C-alpha cells in the first residue's frame, strides 16, 4: 500500500464509528450497491447497456465489496481494513484495465465514480443518521467517503492508462509485422491475417513513398492515419539508414495528385499505386529511382511514373552493355578510324 493509501486508512479508522452505526450501514449495503448501479446506468450513457443483466449484478457485487472495505476501516478494524482497502484498490485497478480493453474512455469511468460516490454517500449517511450518527461526524464521514472513492478512481485511472500503454505496444508489434510482410512480399492470406491481428483495415490501394527519415514525421501528419512505417530495417535500404518508407493508402488519379502536392518540399520518391497486398512492387520501383539518382534538388517529390523510360533503359545495365558489344562486333573487322566513325 502506498503512502496515500496508508494515510487514508488511518483517517478512516480515526473516524471511530460505533458498532451500531456500522452494523446499520452494512445491513443496507446490498440495496445501496443496487441503487448505485441503477443511477450510474441512468446518468452515464456509456454504461446504460453494459451494466444490465449478469454484468450489472457483477458490478453490484464490486460496489458492495468497495463499500464493505470502507466500513471495515471506519469501524476501527485497521488490520482487516488495510487488507480490505488494498484488495479493493487492486479490484479498481483491474476494472480500469478492463474498461480500456472494452474501448470505454476514462472520462466515462470517472463519471461513474462521481455518481457512485454521491449515491453511496447519500444512502449510507441516511442509514447512519437513523442509527444515531452525530451531526458533527456526518460531515467528516462525507469527506472520507469522497476521499475513498477518489483513491479508487485513481487506481482505476492507473489501470486504464497501463492497459492502453500495453495494448498500444502490442498493436505496434503487430503493425510492424504487417509492414515488414508487405515490404517483403508475403502471401495475400498471410497479409490478411496480419492485418486482422493488427486491427488495420486494408485500403483498396497503397503507394510506397521513400524519403529522408527526419522528414517522415511531418509527412505522416499530412497523410492518411492508416499509413504504415517500418520501425525496423527497411528492405532494400540496408545501405541507406538515412531513408525510410511510408506505405500510404492512396490510389491513382486525383488522390495521387493530391499526395504529390502534399509531399512538396519533402524530396520524396513516390512509387506507383498498387493493390494493398502488392505494394512491394511500388516500394521496389521507388528504390530503383533512388538508386538511379533521379531525385529533384529542389525538394519536389519525384513521381516514378514520370521516369518509366529511364527505368526500362536502366533495368539491366549488364545486358545493355552486352547488347552494345554484340551490335558493334562486326565493326571490329574495319580499320580503327572507320570503326570509330561508325560507332559515333
């Protein structure tokens, strides 16, 4: 238990409620828990459906456990109360993680805590007053109820944040595997399965954009959120650690023209649009343009489609050299001066 929890436990124990008051409050816990869940369902829309049926009954049990832990501590049972507060805080932490996995925001959970604190305070204080709780103690009791709920909400917030961080790292690993599979030309069924695991919706087409690594962040802010970027080694760029590639969900026509405009000043090399699972060919073409040095000094993007002739002519430099020798071979029988003139 951390220092704040120990401090709260001491404050709760110091309240010194009589056994009669605690017994009266505890006898009403099941009703208070049920009422709390009903009000949360009404006032917090995100929980209107999830808190129905079996889930609702489970939450009622959790609320009752939390309030019972509170009463165990205020009754002066510091040993049992300390254990109970720890147990409830752990349950609140687990609740926060579960809510993150369910896709609900922390705002919704905090709203539920606020509503729950209000209802619990109202109903428990009513029971206490009926059992003879002094007016001076009621105010202190209210303060500690809200402090207790604040502590539980902080535990849930920590669990929510930890789950988002963990799930974010897991998803990043899946996205990396997908990206590497796309760049290395994995089979379509393998890529489809990888996309599903990464929770990435495949677009109709992808376009490979090769650019300097330090310019990638600015470009990412201007393109589709579904754009992929490898975090590990980029295939084909082993000797160019200064470069990276973005796989941008962009097709041909106007969408491609818009992409080229957004890339102005980036010096990027833009491959052709390809069906998403065939983007390796777009990446490879962009790499060939980079290798040929067909880049713009002005920083304007280079459209590989504007350099198709260069790519064809330089597709196999050795074959071109061999063809030249083959074509010029008959000239070797002529005098050097005549042969040189004809070669020109």
